[in-house]
C-alpha cells in the first residue's frame, strides 16, 4: 500500500463514497489504473493542537498497518479523516470500526456525476 500525498488525489477521493465512524471518516474511490492501493490521512485543526493531531494521525496509520489486505479493494484510493474521538477510543474498537466502514464503502453505490453539458445550461441533475 502506498500513501496519498498530493492535494489533487485527496480532492478526487473526497468526491467518492464515504462511511462514518466515531473516530474517523473513511472516503474511498475506485481508480482506472492498475496501481497499488493508496491511503491518505488528514486531521483538521479543529481536532486540537499539533501534538494531538499528530497523535490522531499516528493512530490512524497504525490501524492501516494492522488491517488485513482483504479488507481493502485493489485499484482504490482511501482517505481517513481523523476525528477527536480517535484520541481516546479503544484501539481494538477502532480497528473493528475501520473494517466495518470499509465493508460499508463496498456496498454503497457509486456517486452520480453531473453531466457537464447540463451544468452549462443551468439544469439540475436528474435523480
């Protein structure tokens, strides 16, 4: 598994599916290329001081290291958005939360993309 590092990759994953948990949000997106699984981590400033944000990020990285490869899909990008609850939540519970969130991502339908032509005409997308 590789890391996501560029802002454009994070933004692309943000447009994909998402699953919430108490300690984090998992965002996922299928890629068209045959590259490896890539995972990114982000924690916003509202979650605390730099020390606390780094601790949240370290805990999320450790979760991914202990995750079995069968839980993630090949040719996908994932972003874990840390929440403040990740500081105090039990690690085993967080690992179970991550597995169930990834499973929920697999079951969600792919988000519909807006037709660029209808956006130019000022139309709303059909649902």
